[in-house]
């Protein structure tokens, strides 16, 4: 009994000391970790640029709780191990009240249990359902299982996004047969593929072939030759840009004429990497530059960086803005109070859309997406803010 009392007292002292330290700081620190030097460095760099831009604007208007916002940024080098190190350092050394990170699902899966242990919330873009709901079962997606209290996703998840492009292919493109090419070594690709397969079968359509490849493999001719023989209406290719581009090029070289269906990684720079091979492909995305509501942000970003924003430029702004909004609502930089404010968030108006957090999953609900298409050397919006009923 005395031991339990001692442990409880020690925990209380640590919390009070942590809160006192936060209040004594001249600025409120927000942690950020992202790949800034390895395979997905473009995404990480774009996210940091978006984050810095909103922090600059918030600070210019007086900051939050009477203090400036200070970003603390670490390079996670596209490594789950480095991601855990960065998150742990941000929590234990920098004493941040919240962290923006985990653009990659493999990294999110590594950081998620650590966040649950250290109890400092993470706002992320990793789409694997198991990051926010650790007991998620692929064969029973309607029952997500328990939620990780300290992890939040601010874009539609893998299953949600695969449902959307699957629904568009069935309802708008009138497709009935499908094949897919993915890698199980990337949890993002794996979960997109499993979600797509689940949805296609649920809608009563036929998956004629499911083909995978290993990490680092860039030659898919054997799989694509088999897919060509199956002649599906649609071929779903949900990987990162280099794999998607190689698959598209090799498929066309083999004479495969089926329509490509992609994931959100078919956006820029896929157009430059794949070139004409991507022509005619459809994919879902959180943004469309044809959306007039994005013009203010696009102009602001161009003025700051002299370039157009890409997908994660928008998410960097929205995700750090979500953290700042939670700090405002909590009226505190205490991690637990900030976490509670995040969990209760409804109608957060981000640049990309209105975010409502589902308390059962810590993922957004009712967040619409667009469907884009490669036409020649351009990416065009075919449906702006598409909302499929099962999505």
C-alpha cells in the first residue's frame, strides 16, 4: 500500500514539475519529426514548410496564450527507429505538449505504442488504421477496436481512401473486374490493398488477381505479364511514387491497356517520374488545385517559398494548426489537456477541409476528397470533393 502511495505521489510530482517547466518557457514548443534527407524527403520538407508558414502567421498575430510558438524539428530519415528516437527526444528533452509527425505508416506503427506510454499526443498523416486503432482487423473494418488515446490521423485512412477510388471505379467508370499490385513490406501499401480488396468484394465485383512484390524490387514484369493475361477492367497500384511509376512504365511496355487506379501518392511528382505511362490513370487526393477555396493558401505559400504547394504543404499547415487550436481550446500547454481538446475536436476548419475527429477511431469523419486523372501531361480534377456513400 505504501509503495502504491509512493508511486502515485511521485507521478503527481513529476506532472506538476513538467507543467511548471512548460509555464516557465518563453515560447510554446511544438515537436515535428519528418523525413528530411532520405527517400521521402520531398514530403517531409513540404510538411515542414507548411508548418513553419502557419507558425509564422500565428506568431505575427500575437502567438498563443500570450507566447510565441517555436517549432522543434528533427529528421527521422525515413526510419521507424529514428522516428521513435525523435519522438522520445521531443517528449523527454524538449518537453513539447504535442508532436506533428509520422507521415509514413511504418513509422507511425513504431511510434504509436511509445506515444501511448509517454502520453504526449501525436498528430499524423500515416493512413494505416492500426496506428490509431491498434486492434484493427482487416477482415472486420466496421469494428475498429480500441483507440490509442494519444494518436490522431487528420486525413482519410487507408481503407477509407481505397473505398473511395473503388467506389468511383464501380459507380462512375462502370468497372467489374480488378487486379492489384502492391508491397506487403510497406504497411501503407498493404493496408490500401487490403481495403480495396475488401471493398471490391463487398460490392459484388471480382478481384481476378492480387500480386505483390518485396521491398526494393523495382522489376514487376513477371506480375504484370500475368495481369495482362487476366485483362482486368482496372489495375490498382497503391505504392510510393518510384514503385508506382515503374509499374506504370513496365505495364505500358508490355502492352497492358487496362486503366490504372492509384492512391494519393500518384500526385506530384508522379507526373514527372512516370511521364506518358500514367496517362488515363485515376486516383483520390485530399486537394485539388481547381478548388477555389485553396487559392488563398496557394498564393500565400507561393509568396513565401516561390513555388506551388504540394500535398504535404497543405497537411503541414493543417496539422500544426490543429495542434495550435487544441492548445487554445485547452487554455494550456499541458499534454493531457491538449490531448483531451484534440479528442473533442469538431469542425476544425483546415485549409483542406473541415475536420471532425471520431472519438472511436481518432480519424476524421465526413472529410471529402477529390478524384484526379492524368490527361496527357496534366493532372485534371474529374470530381471535386467527391463523397462516396460508403466512404
